[in-house]
C-alpha cells in the first residue's frame, strides 16, 4: 500500500509540474487510416539513419521535424494564433511549397512543408488557431507517391529546431502505435547498440 501511495504521489507531482503544450495538432480530423497518421518522428529516425546523407544533410543527418502522412489535398490548420512570417521561402527546404508562422508570445516559429500549392496567406497576416493555412502534398513530382506534412518547430531566429512532441498537445504514444510508412520509427544506434531512442528524444 505504501509503495502504491508513493507512486500516486510521484505521478500527481509529475502531472502538476508538466507545462501545458501550446499547440494543437495540424489537422481538424482525428487520426485514422482515411485521414492522417504519424509517419516519421523527430531525430535519429530509421529514415534519417538510412538516408541522412542524401536527404538530411542540412539537419546534421537528423530528421528535424515530424511527418504526418495524409492524402494529397488534406487541409492543414494553424496550430496556434500567430503571424505569417514566410510563404514559399525555399531556404528552409520542404518543397514544393512551404509556410512559416511566427508565434512571438511563445518564442517559436512553425514550418509547414510539402504543401500542395502556394498558400493564399501573405507575410504579416494574422492567423488564428484552427484556420486552414495549406493543403498536404508529396515532396516528389508525383503528389500521390508519399503525401505528408513535414512540420518543424524552431526558435524565432530559426537556427534552433525543437522536437515538436514537446510542444504539441497530443497522445503521442498512441499515435506512434500505427504508422503509415511501414517501418520502425527509430533505428538502433549502431555505434551504441544498447541505446534506443524515444519520441521525446
């Protein structure tokens, strides 16, 4: 009984100290096989491990965002109130179209990448949480090959990226149970085979 009470106290304390995550998920519909699924997490994912030299050189061979697999043309929403910072700024990659929303109150910028078309919003425009700001697409010339939203959370000066899991209010453990890319989310670090990565790393 004493151990159970101690565990409950520790759990309650950890919940009380956990800050609220400021962002919602970037889709209105709940996850599902006909809507969207978690495709690739942040960090040393299997995809980054296997193709980092080709696809993720700018990110130090890491996947610097989260990928959400979704059918081409799925509406993408603003995850919090903010101001449009950039539209189709390819210095940030994530072609064919991308969008950056600035959240000054949070000290963060969010990049929405691999969009279907140039977003209709303009730099300096205010957006509200839940506003449609773009549509999903594949980064390839064929929109149906691997359509997904690539999403990054960055510092206001853009040079630091953060794991979106720490900022988006979602049940990440459940989202990771079913993925659309048909592979493990994380690769064993072959230089340190006893170390496994998690969604929070």
